[in-house]
C-alpha cells in the first residue's frame, strides 16, 4: 500500500477533452468577461509548455509572460468569491473517468493526496468539491486568490464589534470614518 499520492491537477486529474472538445483548465475555466482572451492565451502558450524540443531556459520567460497576462485579465474581472461555485458549475471542467473510485479509495485507506498545481486553487478545489470527493485527506498547494472583504462582511464585522453612541456630535467625522471602513472607499471631500 502506498503512503501518499502526489498529483498535479489540470489535465491530470481533469479531462483534456470531452466529446472532441477541449476542456478548460482552472485558468481558462470561466464564463467571465475575459474567458475568450484566457482561452486564446491557452491556445498560444500551451503548445510551448508541452514542446519537448524547447529547453527550460527557452520556455521560462514565455511561461512567465503567459501567467502575467492571465493574471492581469483575472484582476480586471473583479471576480466575486461567492460566484466561484456558479462559474465552476456552468463550466465544462470535469474530473477524469474513475475519479470517484480514485478519490474515495485514498480517503478510505487514509492515504494523503497532495495536489500540486500551477493552476488556480480556488477553482480546482471547487471542481473537486462539486464532484463530491473533496475529502479531508486532500491538501492543495496552488495559487489562491486574495479577495477584498465585501461590504456585507465589513458591515457584519462592524455590527459584531462596536456600539457607537454619538452625543451632540455635529461633525461628519465618525459617520464618514464608518462609511470609509465599510466601503473601503477613501472619501477626500468630507462635505460630500
Ligand atoms: N495562465 C495560465 C497558466 C497555466 N495554464 C494551464 O494550467 C496548468 C496548470 O495546472 P497543473 O495542475 O497542471 O499544474 C498548466 O499546465 C497550463 O497548461 C493556463 O491555462 N493558463
């Protein structure tokens, strides 16, 4: 019996294609406004990634160029954390045939599964979660997105933390400070 399994994700645990159509990677997996550009980047750079006649030195700057461009697009999309599940649900990403047996078997035998991926961790975890096999024996080392707190989260934190009583305060300083905190917007004109 093996002690642990280490695997990458895109096109290893997921399918490369389905019904003759290329499946998305965790990068290109998005029905968001730049999905076409992300797919174009994949079409341009993936052949370079798998080109066995190119050296690592030749590939490296091009791979950096690839993910720099992809990250710029992702940043512009203003992705919402709460919509990731919808993005994955509507996508054509799918785990390979036999995935359930593979994931369940490792879990049943307490064999750790370490997934190392140059893709996007938030997306790949969601793919595994929606397939119903994101077991506790799985550890993912990947690129995870940083999300700004939403206004709702800030509001809840604020409500949980403070009670403010204003007695005879006719300035707008406290309300403005609270508003700045909640929205993350810097108000330069305090008379607004
Ligand atoms: N901007 C990018 C960068 C990489 N990819 C593809 O995702 C794969 C990474 O996932 P692994 O789980 O295989 O490490 C990588 O091999 C590229 O093919 C991409 O689509 N867009």
